[in-house]
């Protein structure tokens, strides 16, 4: 494999407005509508991204017959200091599962749950 193995991610949700509010509040950002295909039964809102920067981008996705939560894929969001985003989780309607802890020498992570029951990771070097 000659490139980073993850090129895109999707976080499946049941209530798009609730999920968008959570992620926009926790990461202090704005998601952009990238798909609303009523015929195909999919709605997607993308995270800000740059093809020139390191890392993968992705979107919140709502699709008929695809349920959120309880899945075995864990997405880690890169942060300057994951304690900052962790501090926004509960007021945005989520839950802190495991507060910031060291994974020395690889930095720190926090494990949180979003409003849809999806577990996500927050990673930072400080």
C-alpha cells in the first residue's frame, strides 16, 4: 500500500439535524451539504477538508436501512488538544466515555459518544 489506508469515512445517523448540531458544536465548525438524493435515500453533510492536507475527510450520512450506533468502526478526529473538544461534548448532547488519557509516545485520546450512539475518538499530541 503506497498511501494512507483511510481515504474517507461516513458516520451514520438517524436524526441529521441533531447529529449536525453535535458535530458543529464539538468541533466549532460548519458542515456542508454534499448529497441529498431523495430517490437514492441518502443525505450527506461533509466535514471541512483540504486535499492538500494530511488525513482523510468524511461526512455524516443518513441512508435508508443503515442504522447508527453499535458498529465496530471507530473514527478518530485530530485535534490540537483533545480536552478542548471533549469539553464541548456533553453540552452538545453527547457523552464522554473515557476522558483524555495518554497513549505515550503517540499523544492523547478521549473517547466520546455522539447524539446518535456512535463512539468517536479525539486525538492530539498535547
